[in-house]
C-alpha cells in the first residue's frame, strides 16, 4: 500500500533585515482574522455509488443493470459494488475484472465486497485462524495475481461488518467461532500481505465495520492499522418498523456514534459503504433528502463517498420503492454536493487533518514502489445517462488478462498444456460445492481421452489443465473426463457427429460440458456409453413439441399432436436451425413465441428441453418458461451473473420469493448450439440441469407451485411484466409431464 507523505513547507531565507518589520506587521494582521472551525474536505464533492440489482440483472456483471439504474436516477453511479464469496462457483478475479470493466467504461469504479464464507455463519473451515495460517493462500495469491494483471484501480472490501456475530469472521459478542480482534487483524494482514507480495498495488483496501450497537460494538483492537487500510467504511440502515425493532432513525443518528469512533481511530478517508431506508414507519423521501443533503454534510463532514444498497432484500431498500423516494434520490443525484468521482491519480485521498494520534500501531508492509494510480474523490462526476458509452469491453469467452508495458490490459487466449498426476493435489475443483481452493482433492482415474477444443492427448489418470508458464502456486483445475457422447449434425437421423461442445469457465480455462464430474451440490451421474448409436428413440408422451421447421409465417406448430401451437411475437423471425431446416430467431428485446396454453403443470414433475444459441452473454435470457401471475413457473435460461446456463425456479409466485438455481459448470460461447434440459422431480423434490446430455447440477426444491399462464419461448416474466428476452436462435423445444430418466435424456440430447 502507498502511504501519505508529509511534505515539509519551504523555508524562507530573509535576504535583508529590512523586510522583518513588514513581515511582523503582516503576521499581526493575519492573527486578527477569525478562523473558521476546520471541516475536513467539506468543499470536496461526495462520490455517490450503489449496489444495484433489478430482477434478473445485477451490476456490475450485467451492464444493463448499470444503465437501467443510471436512467432511473439521472446519472451513472460513481461506485458500483458487487458481492463475491470465496465458496461460489465464480469466486475468481478474471470474471470480476470483466464485470468491473462495465463500470470503468462508464466512468465509475468497482468495489468488491469479498466474503470468506459459504453462507453459514459458523463454519470452522472459514475461521479467521484458518485464513491466517494459510489454508486459503493458493486461492488468495491467484486472485491477487489476476487483480494485478487486470491492472485497473478498484476497491476491495474484505470481511466487512467484522464487529458483528453474523459472519464466520465476526468478532462480536457471542460469535459462534470464538473469534477475537487479534484473530481478525492477523487474518486481514495476512491477506493484505499476499496482495503486496504479488504487487497488486491497484487494490485499495476498505475496512468496513457495522454501525455500533449492542450486537456490534467496535473495539480499536480490530483495526488492522493505517499501513493496511486505505478507506474506512460504515454499514448502517434505517429499518424503521420493517423488522419489529429499532424504530425510525435519521441518517445522522444511525451513523454518528460510529463516525465519532472512527474519526478518533484514524485519519483515513471515510465512506458509508452500505445504507438504505425502508418505507415502513416514516417518510423515506424526507429521510433521503434530509439525511444526504443536510445531515451528512453537517454531522458527518469527513464522509467522502456513499453507496446505496439498491436491493429488495430484508425490506425494499431500493431508491424507487415509491415515486416520492425516487424523486428525492434524483434530487440528491443532481446536487453539486454529490458530483464526486473516484478517479485515478498519483496520490491516495488525503487524510483529514488531526492532532489525535492513531491508537493502533503497526508495522508497515513492504510494498512495491508507489507509482501505481490510486483513487481520489475530488473530481466532479458530470456523466449523464445519455452519455453512457456503449459497453464494448465484453471479452471473448476464453481470455486471460495480460498487462502490457503501459499498464493497459490486453486480451490473449492462454496456451495450455495437458499434464497428468496420480497423487492428491491441492486444487480449485470444478464445482461450486465447497471452498476447494485450499482443500486437497483426491485424484481419480480417467477412462478416456481428455477432450478439449483441439486435439488432445490420451490421459491415463486425472488430467489437469494448467496455463503455460503458471507459477507453482497457481491453483489447478482438476477435470476428469469420461467418454462423452457426441451430438449429430443438423439432421434428426444423421450419423455424422460434431466435436464435443467446449465452453469457457469464468476463470478462462477451457472445459467441456461433456464431463459428468462437473456439477453442483448433490450432482449424481452414471458412466455414459463410449459411443452414441444413430436413430435413438425420442422419449414419447410429450405434452408439446415445437420443431420450428416452418421457416416462414407467424405460426409455430405443435408437432406432438396436442394442439399447443404458438404465435411469433415482436421481432421474432426465422433463421437456420440445428435440428431441422429452420429455427426461430429472437432479437433480445421484443421477440418471442407465445404458446397460448399452460402445457405442463409446474406443481408436478415435468421436463423441458431446447436447443439454444446465444448471440450475447451480457444479459440474463430465458429460452423457455411458463407465465405465473408475478413470475415464471420455471426459467430455462442463461444466467448472466453466473456466466452459465441455469434451470431456475422460485418457491412462490411472489415478489418476495426465493430463487433456486441448478447452474451449469461452464460458460457458453456465443454462436454455438447447446442442448439444455431442465427436470423437476416432485417425488424426490429436486431440480436438475443437463447440458448436451450431461448432468450439470442438482438442487433441492420442495415448493413446486402451478404457473397457470402461457407457455413462452424466448422470454420470462417477473413482477407481472415480460423480462429476459432471448438473443439468438432457439430450436426443437420439448415439454414432458414427467421427469425424464437418464437414458431418455441421453436419447433426447442426441436425437
């Protein structure tokens, strides 16, 4: 980390004693001028950011979410924050870097809330002592190296709200893992030191406690020290009566006790890293204008940035929870006080002047020379929604970021070699089920050749895909391959086979959908046949089948004989298909096929299949769904946040429902065909997703409900309106009123 340097003022040498009387007179005059009370950075504009989510879109990974919020509020956020857990499928940096490119090209900066957990408040695997002793060093080091290679400044908010007891890193009263402030500081410094060792000086560290309360007291002993922190954050909300406690509180009353403690603790710049207000118990619009336009500048003058939590979660925190709240927020956005922007400069934001010594002493970390850009909050944000640049930063599906000599990253496809191993290897496993970045993964024997997008060597044991020239500490992605059935060419009965479909994981590693071992929690597979015979029987008893071979007109005939024909709507047209002579082609904004009946009962077992082809991966898109009143009964879709296909359901037809997703193990490539099958088994209460006949994920789902609206090809429904329009061709859709067997799925995928 770079440190602020005290510059000694210049010394004036008196060349003549005759000047001395005049200088003394001037000093006397100055002494008579009344001095105003110092206000740190009062004249500096404040940077206004947000953690954004509208349904199906979450910024920064989906550029549309940023643009929607910008158009809604009147200006692009100066900061866009995303949350990333260590245990999730896409827990690496390259994907997050691509997400933050969406922010960067719009003039803002990204902030990653980096959470070392798996969603359980108590898990010994994520105790602070485990982090400090090095259990996750391989993962942390790779993340830091990738962040360095990306090369652009960003904010990293590691292990936030540590003074509470609701996270496994929490040190608050009655925390279930017995963490102490000493444990937290040791873990923080350990992680920080790894970033310093690899030279990731573009990272700016945000230490962000929760506002002080009975359950979250704040001890100075929890602060890692000025040498390890660049920004101080505070998280606090006006919950009103939405949770039955606390009551309606003003912004200044929420933050003032914590602010006073933090300004005594350190002179680092301060931000409100999370805040929001409910509508329950008071006037949210007045809370926004009074708090952000008056209370903050007078009662919390050292706050340099504010991040609004714009999500409908515990309550509706969003700025547009009501028309009056949105109008108030737009007033704040337009205020000169909130035109700040965190830009790159050669200095960190200046610390506030203070004569109070820092009560925490620490040994500075040895870091590279301080020539790396840092964030400065003194610039003015003049961006408007109409001036938002088109996002052209979406890279190819198989890139890694390689920094050039000028510091600007370029995108190059990595050279990869296949190696074999016969012993247990600490690895990043190709699964979302556990924090495999530090867990030894036992090797297994492969029964066929390693399949990649190029000719591959025969592997007799576990095949590891390792970037050429990767350091010894680089996590290894274990990929076991069992003989994969191939898909036929564009004919239902032909025998010529296409190569196995390959795709790209968010890490940039080429992987194949043909690996049965790549799944999510509860995935189960069987050994597949080494070859697929031609003319496999298609499963019978479907409720609807749309081969989409018409090629013209506006009618999509139901070839199952059940009379469930559909109508092309919007900008739906025809194009070349994979399974026949044509497919429906959709534009991603208005085109879809409306099947005017509820083809299957989503409260009972069913299966849905489709051949799909994406022309973009920057937005959520749904290939097949059935409308409910509020949402869809299911979504066979592309999940932009996951960078993967998904079969998704919700536990209720309600705006407060919870999504359950079976997510594919790899990212698809645009312009290529994939066969998707989603299965709901009401007997064992599970959903499953198959890609090209291979099981990707199994998830528990015990709340099936009946969607009674139209079956739709090419879009979904949420909050009663159409969303997630598909961009690209879709072909050969099938719906079955039962859960297909493994063999039926194989036959259908290869028919």
